[in-house]
């Protein structure tokens, strides 16, 4: 570890040798996001992934070291790869298991990072509620405020098996289009954001919308659906300048939760 300063300009522990401060800040936010998904029980053991574009001119992104649980993820555990699947992490040596990346995770995340330069953060989950809604023919129903955030802004991609073939990337990004959220049929959820706050907020609302839908359908009674006008209005309200501030406040509050629980994610 560097001995020049006890903290960076952002108040973070100093980065290891070979990692710049901007990349280190991204790593710390990404590790915090992994811990948050663990805290809110949105994990699937060692499967599913969150990735973040590395600041700078290179087409590189960070993704989890395969084999770790989300609640033990640290900034230094994240592996830097390029869009062709090559590990470009300066710390990597041939055959080092610390830099193993899941193939399916690479396929999905490299597809989005390659096609959507505006989405610096990409989250994919296999939650029970997300998986349940992904298997329902109607998809996400407009029955809750959380769901209406995605009115006219939610994409769908049909299941093609475990995402091991790189040829699926073209179809996945074609289905995603200009949306920032997508339901992977018979699979799970996928969201992206320009910032870590955006990505966390998208995932939180989509996951909560799915949970509400599963519970509502389990009630076995007729569901009430807002009018088309109200659906459109609500989606528009989620896009205001005030909403952008709320998104950032939400992330700051969530990040404090992780800061209080364990500081080792910043190592």
C-alpha cells in the first residue's frame, strides 16, 4: 500500500501500487454495491455480477473475482478486463485464480459496456422475485408505483440458455435498445446506470416492483391498474431534476449503511 497519504482526496484509503485514485474510487463504490446486494439478499451465492467501467480512455471494466460471495467482496478483489475477455489487471499473473472471471458474466456485461457507453455501471441479478416475474408471460405489470417508474422504459430478452456464447451479445443489446432496465426472460434482471447511484436506484425499484407483483398475484384477487394517463405521468415524474437528487441521496444513505457495517470493502 502507498505510504504517501493515509487517505485519498475522496477520503478513501490509499490505493495499492499500480491503481490510480479514480480507478480506486470506482473499485470502492463497486465493492460497496456488492455488499449492498448481499445485505438486501439479492445474491445467488457466487453467481450474478455487477460491473463498472474503469475511468479513462481504455475500454476496460471491473467485475467480481469468481468464487467470492458478495458480502466478502473488497475493492482489491475486482478484476479488470477488456471487451474481448482478456484480463488486463496489472496485478494478474498467468494461472492466478484470484483473477478468474465467470464466462456468462463476461458475456452479458461486455455486451452492455460495448454497446452502451452511457451505462458505466451494470447490475445483473437472479433474485426469486425477479426470476418469477421473468417467467410470467405478461412481464412486469403496471400495478405499483415502483413498477410505473419503468413504464415505456423496460426491455425484454428471451432466454437462450446460459450466456456462454458471445454471439448472444448482439441480440441482447438489440433488445436492450435505449432502455436502462431489462428483464431477461426465465432468468433474472439487468439494469444499468451512468453512475453507481443510478444503477442502484434502478435495481432497487425493479426488484421491489417484482416483489410487489409476486405478492399481489399470490393474493388471488382482481388487481387494480392505474389509467394509461396516470401510468405515463408517474413515469415522467420519475425523470425530473428533483428525482435525480433523490437518486443520489438514496445512494449516499445506502453507502453509509455499508460504511457502518464493515470498512474492509475498501481494501
